[in-house]
C-alpha cells in the first residue's frame, strides 16, 4: 500500500460483507490483543475499540499476492507448490528438505524469511496435507515438525474446526459435545455418516493419511527462451553474430505460436570462466521480425567481452506483449507514411530510450512549461501550439540575467548587456504579459513576466523579459532576463 | 536536393546559437514529406518556433546524443533508413571522412540530410572553411528586419550565402525569413518560384540556383 499503509502499532481490521452485514474478516495483532476476533460485526467492533482502523478486505488482491508468494516458494524450496486460499500455501517437500539442511532448518528459514518481509507465518510439516493444514493453523508452536506416523497423536488435542469441515457440521458436532479431534476419531463411523454425511470420515482419513489427497501445483509461466551450447568456445564477433542469427528464428517462431511480440530481449553469453555477459535490447513496439532482431543484437556485439570464449548463449524474451497478425499493405493506402519503428529501435539502443522523444504542446503560457517530452512513437494529438506571437528558435535552458536600461512600466529596454556584449535596441515588440500559474503554488500567485522581442542594431533578435510588471513589487524582482534567440 | 548532404551554418554570433540557420533548416525540412529526425547534442530547440517555420511539432523526432561521435552515428543511421523526410543534425566538427560517409548514405537511400554546423565557441567557426563532401554549403546571417511604418519588429531578414555548390556557382541572396509554410520571400513578395527551400526540397537542378543568383 506504500505511503497509505496504516502504522504498524495501529489496531487494524479488514472488513468484508456477509449477506447484508458488514463483519470483520481479519484483525492484526494489536486488535486481537484488544479482544477483537474475526466474525464480529463492524459496529460492535467499533464500539469496543473506538481507535480501530477499518479497511476493506481485498480477497482478489490477497489471492494474487498468495500466488506470487507461492511462485517464490516454488523457486526456492520445492517444485510442487499449491495455493491454499485464503491464507495458506501447501508445499510437497518430499525429497527437498535435505537441500535446506533438514525439515526443522527449512521451516526456520522460511518463517524467518517471511518475517523479514513483514509477514507473520506459522509452518508445520506432517505426513498428510490435512494434518499439516490443521497443525499449522491450530497448533501451539510457530514451527512444528511431526515425525512420520505420529500425526494422529499430534492432532488429538486440536479443535474439530481444524479438519476443514463446513461450519454447520462443526456446529452440529459441538452440539453433540465433541470439540476435539481425538474423541471424534474414536467415535463409530456409521452414526456420524448417517447424521453428517460422508465429509467427517473423509476429512479424518485425509488428515491421518489413510486416503491420498492430491496437491494441484501452480504452474509458472515459462519464459520464451532459446539456448545453445557450443562444443568449442567461441569468441570472434563474426561467429557470435552468426550464432545470434541461428538463435533468433526459433525464438520468433515461439513468439508467433503464442501470438506475442517481444518488447525487451536479453542475450546471455556464458563464458568459460563461468561469468556471463549480457546484451539487452528494447523495442518501441512488440517485435518478432527475425531480421530486425538480429540487426539490433548484432549492433551491440562490440559491447561484450568474450574473455577466453563463450560456451553457451541464451536468448530470452524478458517482456512480451500480445501482437496480432497485421495486414502489411493494401492497394488503397499506398500514401501511408513509411514505418520508422525499426529506425527508432536501433537509435534507442544506441543512445537510450530517454534520449529519443518528441515535443507535445502543454497548455501553459510560460514558455518552459509549454511543451513536454513524449516517446517517439506516442500517438499524435490534434492540438498545436498557438500561433499568435513569434517564438524564438532557441530557448535557453534557464533564463540568463542581463543588465538593461528601460523606461518603466512598459517600454522595451534601450540597451542591454548580455554575456559581456552591450547591444543597443533598434526596435522591439511587446510587452507580452505572462502571468504565474497560481494553481501550481503560492509563489506564483502574483508573479508576472513581460516578454519583449527586441532587435539590436546588427539585426540580431532576442527574446527578453522583465520579471514583474514594472509597477508592483510583488509581481517580481523587476530584473531583466534573456530567454531565447530568434532566427 | 534530395539524396544529398547539405551544410548550413550561422554567420557571426549565430555560429554559436544556430538560430537563423536552424530556422532555415526547419523551413526546408518542413517542405518534405514524412517524419523528420532532429539530432542534437544539447537540447535547446523551442518546438513552437519550428512550427512557425513550417515544420509541425508532430513530425519531428528528437535524438539527444551524448557526443559528436554519437550524433554522426545517428545521423548516418537516419540517412540510411530512407523513410524519413529529412534528417537534421547539429554538429560541430565534420571531417571529410565523416561527411563522405553521410553523403554516400544519403545518395543510396535518397534521403535529405542537413548538417547544421554549430560550434561551442566563436573560434570554432574557422572549421567551416575546411572542405567536406557535402553537395551544398550555406551560411545564414541575420540582417536588420523589414522597417515598419509603426514601432515594432518587422519580418526577419537573412543573408543567405551559398558558399559552395557541387557543379554550381556561389551565390548570395537577401531574403525574408521562412513563414508558416517554410517559404522565403524576396522584397516582401512571397512567391513560390522564389522560395529557395523549394530548390533544396523539390530537387530542382543547380542551374536554377544560378539563374536566381542573376536576379538576386
């Protein structure tokens, strides 16, 4: 949430709707200590705790965040990872724990890592998904490793809510006086099934590991990537260029199958001394034309140092965007402008994307604010600059103070001295008064500038202004500045 | 003339600012079709002025290169592309080798290249005397504006010196500056036949320039 996030010491409750009632969905530690628990109506919670910060719950956002976290687990801990909404992640760590120094160390590392990013987490390892689910949520310990075969004993004391049963069954069992898993497991199955359906037995069996339960793992989106190993390390620029030529067409093929075009491509060159060199190219529009990519990549070959040789090259699409199939030409629109996006890309890869731009009008009378930079291939806007007054060809980056002699309040200067040269004014146009933009800040409430276009005796024309209206002190310093040079 | 490299420089103080020279180049570039690439090493072009010289802001793509070497490289790449109306680059030094490369690039693609010579200090302008491979070389100097019957600044006037033209004669013109369509005028008459940028943009032959010189 960034700057809008509530302070960590504030009591916070996330609120959702159940039917027409607004109830508390989850609370933070401070609110929990104050006695709030999820399920309380919002009005009651506020009455109990007037300082409560209330925000709307965002289940969709939580889900997305959970999936991102699951992807991270997948990369770091174990390959089979599933999202267990609303607040859990399931990992199948079979065969993966020894890589992290044992189950205890693995859990400790995971919880520690999450705590550093501000996430409070509990973790448990058990034989079955059901047992781990119950122990992680209802167990006392923050981290718990249940040895194989002891899940039933570890779960005996947990409340029956830990079994992932629907609320009405939990309430029904409570009505029968059953509140712990241990006694429930000891009860005869047939009457339970008759009264509550097959769910109770199924969940018990799942928790004790008698029935298999599949984990449906998340699948990360595979990046579009093409790699190639070399039997002999390569180093010559021509060889690298040739290999780029063989890598690009299959990559374009992959992009075409997905209906995508790349905006950002990375070429990684692994050297024999196990270091990597990288070439990155970016394009202004999605591209999957092989010839153009090869040219863009080959232009950057000189920036890499092959060292003792390159043994592996990998070309990846780091950013892809949808790209449809487009009709290249028709007989009717022959007058269309030629496509310059290829040129823009190769220039941008030479000087940087920031250094390639167009100017667009901004509605402002202050010259230095009357334009803005937009990307070179941004769509055209219909508006244009007003054409009332001549504008100078060169606008100085910042106005330069000049010494000038002028009659107040609204005569142009008789002479002025700029960069050490005294210039006598032969004729002048003006003043063109520009007021400060009061909506930008208090400092500009009263300011004004009077612009003059002056020509000196040698014919050179300048754009100079007086800061202020020449009468009132609050409109500016009444000093003279040179702002532009006319052709 | 399309498919060629032209050099334009300012005279006097304008060698540093290239204001008149820039506007002259904008007037020429404005009369072509398609996008215009404007390559600078320090950005102080005021886009509304280009519009007033006949080059709409929508058509100009600016490239801000870090060094003269980068400027020349971008210049050459722009000329090679061939799909642009014109390529204008503000360069200080232009060696024979560099200009020959540019001229060849322009010849192959048929693009119009304008090297806007602009130096950091006044002494640099001596560089303009050295020969390059460009087809024409112009110097634009400001003149006092047209005298008006009322106080004010009239239409700007320039002295255009055609210092060098391949297979052509030198010439000097005194003209009034580009108007909103990029047209120059002589003696207050905006006349298309006298519009000099047309000579450059429309590819008329050098003899026409020579004839005009006789009348100027």
